[in-house]
């Protein structure tokens, strides 16, 4: 989870900068950034849905004395959803026009989203992960990651793996790749790594050299 959180921290910081870097009226560039933003929101949605489905019920049952913490995690997920609703309102407007005014509104919504997200991620890592280690079995914990990945469209899974490996240490990379089926590891080495590198260069090109 900590490595996945690094991805969300990175992307939530990059996205408002990428929006602000689009020249006024450049709808082609705006469409590419919106596509990346939709990938981000989809990944975050499935990550949180897996937690809502697989972690919080078990902690409520097994760590009743920490029920207030679990309730707060649920409330924070709802707060994050509200910030993403604001993001979703501006995405189609900016995608259609590429103008600076709607772009700045979108970037401000992304800034607000990041503030709410970081508060949640920090508390989850500080307070929830120790409870997970105490009260969930290894198979129960592994299922959380599997469910989050399974929710993604198949054509997005190599990109998601690349996003995770970008943030992982060599030891963490070996762990994640070890969870991937053999055919998936083969696809990653054959096409996935190059696909992700090309995607990253295309999306982040305006920020290169900063």
C-alpha cells in the first residue's frame, strides 16, 4: 500500500502542474492530460473501493476499539470523492476548450483534491497499517491489491504496473513482479516497459527540464 500511495502522491502533484502547462486553446494537449487524469481517478477509485470492501469490514469486526478510526477513514474517502466530483465538473469543459480559465479552475480543484488526499494517506499509513498487520491475514491483505488491479481495464494494467514500479525500490519491484502471472511478466518485459516509458514522456514532456 505504501508504494501505491507514492504513486497517488506523485500523480496528484503532477496533474495540476500539467494542466497549467497547457497552452491556451491547445485542445489536443488538454485531451491527453484529461486522459491521464481519468486513468488516475480510475485507479484511485478502485484502490479505495477495495479498501471499503475488504479492509474496513474486517477491522470493524476484529478491532472494535478502533471503530472511530475506521469511521474516519470512510469519511475521508467520501471527502476525497467530493473533491473528485469538482474535478470531474471541470474536466469536460477544459477538454473541449483548452482555455486558461477553465484550466485554472480544474487545476485549483486538483490542488484541493491533493490536500484532502494527503491528509488521508498520511493517517492511513500512520494509524491503519499497524491495525492491518495485527488483524488481517496475509491472504486477506493480498486480496486487497489483487482486487484493486482487477478492477482496471486490461489495457490499463501494464501502465498501472509501470506507475508502481517507477516508485518502487529494487526489492519492492521484485515483490510486485513476483505477484504478476508469468505471462504478465513476459508482456511487461516485451512491451510494457517501453509502453510506459513512452506514455510518461508524452504526458510529462512540458515539465521536462524544470
